C-alpha cells in the first residue's frame, strides 16, 4: 500500500466505494481504507431510489443492480387491516420509475467489483488512528496488519460512519439528538408470505412495522423496538408481525416467519454536520448525517454525496481553486436537512400514541390519499428526485427530468 496519495477515503461502505470508483474512473490517485478485514455480510440498507440510480449511471453499475434487484412500484400505509394511503412510483419523471429493493451487501459487492475492474481496490484491515492537517495536506496515522504506518494525503474524506475519526479530527460539529425508540432491522424468509407485492408500512397501537420484499424471496422487516442491543429471534419477529401487521381474519394474509437470516436492534440518532468541509478534511454519508430509517433515505443520500463530491475533488486535484470544494457542502447539507425533515415527519406519524390522536392521523392520511398532487410530491421526495438540483456540480446541467446525465458532469472530463 502506497503511503502518499491525492485523496484518502476512510470507510469502504457504499458511500466510500462510490467515491473511490468515481475517482478511479476519473484517473485520480486515491486510497480507500477500511478497518474491517472483510465487508459485513449484512444487508442493512435495502432500498435504492430513482435519483440514486440516476447518479450512479456514470459508473456503469446500474445494469447489474437492476439485474439483481427487485423493482417495486407501490408503497402502502395501513393501520392493521385498514388501508390509509398508497404512493405509486410508476409515474416518476425518471428512467427508473420504481423503488429498487437491493440488500446493501449486494450493492457493496457490485461497487467493489466495478472498482476492481477499473484497476482500484479496497485496502482492508487498515484503521485510521489519528489525523493532523496542515497547509499542504493531511498526515494520517493508521494501523495495518504489519503495524503502524503513516499516510500523507492532499485531502481526506470521511465515509466512516456516525463515529467518524475524520470528523472528530476536524472542527466540524455534529449536532442533534436521538429518538426515544429503538429500531429493529431483520431479513427473514416467510413460510406464509404476504399477499401484496409492495412495501407496506403498518401502524398499530403497539407500534409500527415495515414489511418489504427483497430479492430471492426474502423480506426486510423494520420496526420500533423497546430493547436496544438485542438481536430479535424468529419468535420476536413473529410477535411484531402478529401485533402490528395485518390482523387475523382480515383480507390480508398474516405473514409467518420461517427463518431469520440476520437481525439487529439499535437506537437511532438524528444529526447533521454543521459544515461538510474543514480545510482538507471532508465528510459524507453517515459521517455527515444520520436519521431515522423511515423512507429508506440514509444510504441513498450518502451515495449522492459521493457522486457530487467526486467531480469537485477531481477538478481541485487537477488545479482548480480549492474553494470549489465549498460547493459540495453548500449543496449537500441542504439535501441532508430536507431528508432529516422527511424522515422525522414519517417517524412522528408512525409513533403517534393514543386512540384519539391515532384516529386523527388516520383520517388525515385517508384525506390526503385523495389528493393526487400531495401524493406525487411525496413520491418525488422519497425517490430523491425532488432534490436533484442539490446534486449538480457548479457549471453542471441537471438536464430535463428523466433525460440526459442527471449528475450534470462527466467523470473523465
């Protein structure tokens, strides 16, 4: 592993992989490191939205994602057996009028394979210990399998999650808080699957649960949960479905869990970095913004961060003024704030307590279900298309909706 580079990327999740692949394709010298010896074999994020697919087009990975993913065109909101609202994605002004269900580990594999095909690689088992920047670059002390080493980089990008070492080494504040509720994520196989082929959000007095199809016959379960840190087993997941999903005796089928492939329970924070750049240190993805899983926005927002940052870094490395990097945060921080607002509103709706308040919420959603402009606007927000203008580099052209290069730039330029 070389000890000097133009761009050091810390963290090889989808965001880091997207940035590294874009820089590799652009011919920009970089290093991508990750403290893990191997990528996590967990799906975690399971949704890729239309705007994210548009942004990923220059990397050449979208056809493989479409081949391995599952296209869904409807998102339904229900209170147990009662349908409250449905959002259709098949009329989105995009080449991708759907939600693509694709486990995160598959997304990471596809990006890793593309990076390798372009001649790049992930340096695993390399952990950033501390960073110090000066006028000319950043000195990063890392731990490798053969001991401590020092990497010298012109710029360092933190894609290393909520507890980012890169952000902690900077002056970037990360303000916010956390929800009182914990959340459960699980991928399961059903002995008796749901009848509907859609992403379904169920409200109930006991809490909320999302049931979403994944490729290979599996389903993603997302639910509020009272016990942080537990790994719910089959009985626990079944209990969530029995008490929050479709009621027995109703028109819908109550899913029966056959196997839990993986599960996790965790507390969710809502935070956003006050700036995305401190000199030669930059942050993206969960290092810059974290929020509720409602709406499946986290990984998508991070990937778009990376795909906007890549051309800006490329231009600066090639001699453009360093101040051009300020445009990255100027565009992506408002996008993150919009996502935090959307996820927060969806979460508050799901967590409404009390019979009267739940009744008012349900009446409101039923009324809004009869307002096509509202539903179309919500589809644009969920798909990310409403934030297209916040993903265009200075001097770029976002093009018309659903046409041309939605990223507004060419990697090799």
